[in-house]
C-alpha cells in the first residue's frame, strides 16, 4: 500500500468536492465516495500482507485457527461497517450511518455466540473439578 498515493488522491478529491459542491452537490458526493472506495481498496491490499504476517506469527502457538479466523472476520466487519457508516454520514444520512453501526455490532455478536458457548463449557468443566 502506497500511503502517499492514497493521501494524494483523497486530498485532491476533497478539494475538488469542495470546489464543485456549491454548483453540484451530487457530483461532489460521488467524487468523495469514489475516493473513499479507492482508499479502501488500497487499504485492503495492505491488510492482506498484515494478516499473513500475523498468521505466521501465531502458527507456532497453541491458539486455535478458528479463533484467529473469528478475530479477523470481526475486524473486517468493523472496518467495513465504519467505512460505510461514515460515508453515509458524509452524505447527510446520519440515521443510515447509525443503523450500519448497530448492524455491525449485531453481526459481530451473532458471529461470537458459538465462542461464548465454548467458553461456558470450559467454565462448567473447571467448576466441576
């Protein structure tokens, strides 16, 4: 990921959006959203290498791969929901942004329910000893 490239594109898009906003608000919003999508794709490209490095570091430990995968999925949900919610808020749709925030939290909670069940089983076994 070339952070200078991402910063340059986002900065140019922000300036252009502010310049054309008084005459064409829709085009300004579309330009901003396009820059956000470009930045997101560049960030996703960099995230893959980070995830690979983390997986290789954790491969020598006794941590279950399912837990690592669950953590990565939860992190992905957080990033996607935050990006979409902020984009909605930038367009003036604060209610949609709030719904996306809540939906992300619910999705993570539902995804972690099996983990909670496993945790309760471990606590139950410990209390039986």
